[in-house]
């Protein structure tokens, strides 16, 4: 899990290494469909519910309690009481770490059922989900369990007769709004550092994929996390999400999702209590392939970087730049590779590489972008159409002859669509590639494929992105900070930097009298 989490190093993407398991798929029992507030599963105050659907068919999986402002108020009150008066922030870091480790153990022990829930809810391959998504969540809990007793301040060398030091204190109640593409992973990535810091949390899972977060809440209670420390309120962004973002008793918000919603959350923070906001938003990441690259490896990386998780990944390398010296061979090999790419039901066919988009709205959005590409004059190399008699399946789509000012080259599509472009074979080619890579409003990730260490270092230090992968892609780990720049947001998930979001720095100063030294 630690070295190459979300889809692959240089040799084999995660889809190939994680597939397998018992087939045909057995639909899991849906045990948790209510809100989780103060350690109990409860109905929404309004009594309203909403449906979560199987993207393979459009059929209803379960009916889930729909949280709204009143429910968020109850969840925040529970979290506030647990923070202000409860034991969690007053425990030693090592004790919090022990409980978090038990939580990780339970996530792994129930990994099969969790993977089945997430695969059913999001249309994912259960083998990949078990290896990647469940492994990520457990790994984040273990990593930050180890960090919980290593949160230290500094001793200050002050210029006057003063003695100073800093304390790093838990910030308070954290509002965590997680997306639908990696719901279990994102639950772990956001909740784990908050717990390690001593915060309490209110989690809003995406309305498309609420089931795994509710299951994880039950496991947290079994692990011994006190009531009120973790609260889960399924619901919709304009209601439950907005209530969290504007709540006067929420001390910070961490959100992963679209740039448009990120702006709304910042506005809500400014209009309420000026809570700090941390955003991991959209991306239009470049993958730059130089002509000295291993061609087979480059093709596999491009495929994995675009079509892993059905293209529903914020860091997908949807702009692939290939140097003209190998461009024609790359294009031909890519077209051949896509002929063997299987789209279908990932829960019942072990050969499947790509399942359905998460819901009808996302399916229609991706198809509309494909139509834009056709109208703007890009050339379809592969795909470009829906497929299957039911459900939300789209052929893996590769556009060539893409211009930088086309909508498909500028906007995040969040689906199985690749824009393939070339750059020239001239002495200034590195500068051209860097300029093209940076010609975007986003700055989440980037990749470079080359055997030349000098070229790699030059690109790495010049591309404005939160993470740059060299001869690999989606190589993410719990100890590696992840987060973007520009319109991809700010703040880091993962790594020790993730703790900073949940900690306040307090300076303490006392007079220093009669000291023999300063």
C-alpha cells in the first residue's frame, strides 16, 4: 500500500495487480443508512431520505437518511461537547494512537464488506477497491496513529530577557466534506490526522456514495473512539454541506471536490466565523513524455494515469504531451492498447478494466465534453460513445489534434477522456514542454517520463504543481504530502504536513530574570 497506492509505478498499474477475488459478486447487506451523531444511528430530524443507486444499472441500492441544517447543528453540538468536555483531546497522544490502531485493525478485518459496499455504490472493481481504497484508509489511520504522540512545539531563542515556547493545540471541531470518487480513502485521509491532533469531526460524505462512511463510523465506535468524536451526516451539498461550511461552531473545513464548490465554501467561511478552509480541488494534470522514454512504459503510464478509476480522479493526467520524435509510434501503440481495454460490470467480470461513471449526472457531463471535443475539431483516436444497454458506461476516449484553447484541454472532465498532444524536437523543447504544462489554471499534479535526469530535474522544479511524478504516476503514500496550487486548492493531505490543518500554534512568553545567559 505504501509505495504505489492509487494506480501504479513504472511497470504495472494497480488495476492489474489488484484484480481477482471471489466472483460472481455477492451484494453486501446494507446495515447502516441513518445519520451517525453522538455515537448513535438516528433518523434525520425532517424524516427525509434519499436514494443511493448502483451505477451499473441505475437501480436503487438503499434509502439513506438525508441530513440538513438541523442535523448538522446536532452533530456539531455533539462534536463541540466531545471536544470541550470529553476525553479525546485530553488523552495522551499514545493513547489516541492505540485506539486509532484498533480502528485500522477493524478496517482491515472488515475490508471485504467495506470493499463490496464501495464497489456497489461507486461502480468500482472490488479487488482494486480492497487493495487500494481500503488499504489507503487503514494505512492513513496507522500512519497518524504513530504521529499522535509526536506533536511538539518549539523553544524560542528570544532577543530580550524573555523565555518563549510554542504549543501546538488541537483546533477544535473539524468539518470534513469528502468526495464520491474515493470515499473510503478520503474518509481515512481526512479523519486520521484530525483524530491524531485531538480534534473532533463532522463528516459529510458525498450523496452518491454515503454507505462506506456510515460503516466506518460503526467501526470507529467499536474501536473505542468516544461518542461525539466522529459524526457522519449524509446529505446534499447545498444543504448539509453548506450548513457545515457556514456553521459558527465549526473551527475549520477540509473539502475535496470541485473548484466551484470550493469557492462557495470559502465564501461561507468568510460570511460566518472566518474559519480556516483547506481545499483539494480540480485538476488538469500534464503528463510529459520525452522521446528517450521507454515507449511501452510510457503508454501504460498514460493509460493508467487517465483511465484508472474510470477517469474519476482529480489528479488524472488528462493532458498527455508527447515529443514529436516518438509521437507517431506512441499514438499507434496507444490505439492498439485501447483495443484490449475492457469496459463492463466490474463486480461480475474479472476481465473488466473500467466500470460505469458514478451516476447519471456525471455520465451526461462526460458525454457533453466529448461532444465539445468533436465540435471543436479534435480527432477521435478511440472511443467517444456510451456503451452498454443500461448503466452509465462510456468508452475510453482519446482525442488527438487537440489545441490548447479547446474546452477539453482546459476544463476538468473527470471521466475517461485523454487529450493527446505533441511538442517539438528542438533545442528549446524542454522549455516548450514546461510552458505547455503550466498553461492551465490548475496545479494539482504532473508527470514526466524520461531517462535524462537533468531533464527530469528541470521539469520537476519548473512545473507549478503540488506533486510531480517521475517515470511513475499515482505513486502516493501516507507519508507523502498531497495537495495542489492555483485553482487546485491549498493545504496538504497526507504526510506530517496534514496535521497542520488541525493544529493551532500558541506562543507562550515569560520574563527571564537573573539568567546567566541569553
